[in-house]
C-alpha cells in the first residue's frame, strides 16, 4: 500500500503573470451570496451570513513527482496558487468572508497589518480595489526602511500600483505597541476624518477568517468524493504562519471524523511571528492526540527554523 500525502501550497509568484481558468464560472466572480456552512460546522459561531466569490475554485489537486521520496509514498499538492492572478494564494479564502463582512457593515475603507512583503496585505489591497474600497496598510519593516523609502519591490509594488495607503513601522515599534493597538489608532484617526474603516487583523486570522479553511476542508472532501479512482490521503501537510489554516482544518477533522478517519495533519510553522503558537491552546482543546516536535536537523531549510505539530 502506497502512502499518500497532500500539501497545500503558498503563493507561486510566477502565477502573477498568467491566469488559469478553473471550475468557478467567471460570471460568478465578485458575486456576494448567502452562505450555508457544512452540516458539521453549522454550530460554530460567529456564523457568516454572506461570502464574496473572489477565488477561482476548486483549486486542483494533482500528484507531485518529487525525487527521493520514501518507497511506497506518493505526494499530492493542492494548488492554491491557482486561486486567481493578483489574488493568487490561500489568503483569498479568508478574504471571501472578511470582505463580505466589510461590505455588510457599509465600510468604505479597509485597514490591515503585516510584514512589508505580506501576501495577505497584497491580497487584501487587490480585493478592496475590486470592491471599490480604500485600503490602508500598516507594514512592518526594518528601522532603516521605515525611516526612508523601501521602493517598489515585490508585493509592495502591487499594493502601490492599486492605490494602497502605506504606513511603515519599524519591527521594534511593532513589538512594543502591538498590532491591535496600531490598527485601532489608525481606525480612530480615519473615523475622525469621516471614514468608515473595517479592520482585518494580521493574516486575516480571526474567527470569521477561519471559515475560509473550513470551506477548504469541504472543498477537499468534495473533490475526493468526485474522483473515480478512490483516492484517499493518509497525511496532510500545511505551512502555517498565523495559524488559521491549521485551525480550520482541525475543526473539519474534529466535527466530521468519519471523512477524515485515519488521517493526520502536520502543521509546519514557516517562521516570522509565531502566530501559530497563539492558537495551540485553542487547538489542543479540540483534539487530544496531537504533539509538538522539532524538525530534524537533517531536514533542509533555508531561511528559518521549522516546527511541526
């Protein structure tokens, strides 16, 4: 019996130059629709009332032929880099719920915060632009760049091209003040100017954003049910930053155990601010048989130290 592992990809930057058509009809793009949760998640709160169709879904799952895999192991990948062009990546899943809430609250401005090359901040800016909302970004960077001009590079270039208002802050200030205080202060300032701002936290990681990955779990289930080859996965590997992808998938496994029986999820923290650790206590209350382990020193890494859960 071959062991099958699925992994959820982060943004593939090459996809910014091409658009892949998927099963989501283009006529449905930017459509706001009433939301019905999976039956196994209908008791969770807050329950979203609506969602915006911002992503091209379902994203495909296909086999990934990597060299050096252990005997009897297959690796499959879910291509969330095909969710769109400027919105490419998994961040748009959470934004489908968050932006619907912003519009429901009649906001005219969206505030969010993150690192200077944050994929979430880029996706939020583009989504806001599609929906005719202004965007204010608080971007964390080095003191040298915060006091000067970091230029037009990577995600910052995209954000400035689509008209984001960029507020730079040093990592030291960010650590001492905190993301909630920073966004609250900017929200108060904009309200005094007559704006109606809506705040999205770091990574879109709040209870509403979690629904993006509850939907991802439902999407995977439906894709597997539609296959004729009986494909099933033994393990799921997820890269985690803020932790909401992990939280949504764990909710799915806990509330619908039959469809996930025998499967494991490995959450690999990708470095930076350890947002995933803030979710550990919450996740531990959902399932009791998880453990933490250091990634073995023989595992190649380039820019950071990984942790697996």
